C-alpha cells in the first residue's frame, strides 16, 4: 500500500510526464511530415526536462533521509478528525506524546507535547482571571519544542505564573482555524494573540493537502462568513479524480519549487478580512487583540503584503508587531533563533517573543 501511494502520489507527476513524453514520441514516429516530426520531438524535450528535474530533486530529498518517530506520528488522538477545525488533538482526554526528528542519524529534536481538553498545556495558572488565548500554527504551538520551551510557557515564566493561558495553535493551522477558534472561545479573554506567517494565506484558501476539512470562510455581502468545511463548500468541493490530480500536482517538486509560495491578492484580502473580524470580535468583548507577524525577506512579496495586508491592518488600528523588529538580530543571525535542520523557531525565539509580549501586556 505504501509503495502504491509512493508511485501514485510522490511519483505521480513523473508518471504523467513520462506518459505524455511517450505519447509525443509515438505520435512523432507515425507522422509523415518531417516538419511535424521535428515539432513533436522538440516538444517532447519539455516533459523530459521536467522529469529530470523531478527525479533529481526527489533523489536529493531522499538523500537527506529525514526521519520522524515517536508516539505523535499517525496518532489519531493528536491529528485525527476534529469538528469545526478539521483535525487536531482530542478534546475529551489528557495525554502526552513524543516526536523525534532526525536527519540521517543526527538528532534535530526530541520533543514532548502535553495535551488537555484538545489544547497543548503548559505550567499554567488555571485560577487566574487574566486569560490569554494563543492562536496560529506551529510557531505558536511550539513545533519541535518541549512544553517548557514554548511561548506559552515563557509568558507565564515572565509573569510569575499569573496568566491562565489557552494555546489553540496547532501544527498546520492557519488564519481560518484562528478565526474559527476565536468565534467559539467560551472563556472571557483579557488578551488574544495571533501569530501570523505568510503560509497562512494559502492555508485559509483551502490549498493545504493535509487540511481538506478545515473551516471554510467565504464572502457574503462583503462580509466574511463561515460556510462549513472546505469539502462542504461548492467553491472548494472537488470530484474524486480532480482531488487526486491536485494531490499529485501539489506533491510534485515543480509545484513546491515554483508555485507553492505564490499568493493572490484575493487570498491576501481574505486573510486581511479574517484578521479584521478577529479584532472586531475581541473589541466587542473588551479583549485586547495582538498580532505577531513573521515578516518575509523576499522584496517583491514584502511589498505586496505591505500594500494589501499590513497597511490596511494598520489603518484599521489593529495592534501588530513584526518578529524581526522584536528580535533585533533575527535577520542577521537567524540560526540563533531556529531549530537547526528544521527551521521552526527554537527556545531562544520563544523566550524573546514571550518577554516582549509580557512587557506589552503589562504596559496597559
């Protein structure tokens, strides 16, 4: 079964290109016109080049031999189906899991995650009336970090354990899960913190392979409205064959290299409106709303986001901070603040961000 999946999905694009190349060659051989033969054979060079790129990139990826192990992997209690959010930790139990990541035989991280009521837990003050909700993906969740290395942990470290913190973040989540969570939060929050990364734009647009049942938001009379899950929405619904074709395409290295990080103005606008709605919900309940933003270093993308996302948020009086302005040497010494061999923020990053947030929260 694993071999079949590997052929159909991971090498599916190569198989398709090879079939297309073979068809062009066969058609060319049957043609009588030399000009048409030359055109057909010339065009066959395109899929050949793409196959070579795919195979070379695949071999390069395999040679790194990234290995994940531990009780987190394939654990439905952690990443199984979840109402509203699509997937995530079970809500009716408390448990711990481990996740070990290695490159060849070199350890990248060995982390333990603790869960309770569907959320990652930390050393928390559940009796405190000062409640903070954390929203976002792996950066706020603490991918690759132990429970006592996350932003949530250090927030209570700096506040002398005076906060009651709920971490709604989880690996692979985006703005759509953040908005859906804040719409359903039952606690009376003092502060809501959302950690935004650019990848959230496409995640909120239903473009993630792993998140086909996540919360779908569409525009209705110029308002952003929850429309159920992606697979229930007419806009995002896919037929069986179309879905498989998309999986094959999105698994290809050509897609990952050249198309995965493109962001349309429409999808940026959707995220902007989602963040504005989160701010409005917070404001209605007298809750302070703070957005952390991992700023892009690509000049063209930075300008696009500045124009269509950051400036409009500023004009809407939404409080946000760039992580590379919080951590002054983040751009010059990035390896000091990320897990080497993985890329996710490390404990140093958590500590700096949490200290900044504690100081900001204490100001008002």
